[in-house]
């Protein structure tokens, strides 16, 4: 994936598209799977409802 897939530019502001990992902190994004969000670095997982 490229940087353009993680951030969205709207005018003068930049917003994150994906969530950061709560354990690893800013800079480590959670992968978006069909039924869960997962961190590839520490293994943190959140299941979607």
C-alpha cells in the first residue's frame, strides 16, 4: 500500500483513513480485514460487530 491509502487530503487539512494501534501508538496502523482490525506488529485485534 502507498501513503495515499492511509491519508486523505481535503483542502488544507489531512485526515487519517485508518486507525492507529492503541498499543504501538502513532505511526502503526491497524489492518482492516472483513471481520476485524489487526496490528501486524504486536498482534492486537479488535473484532467488528
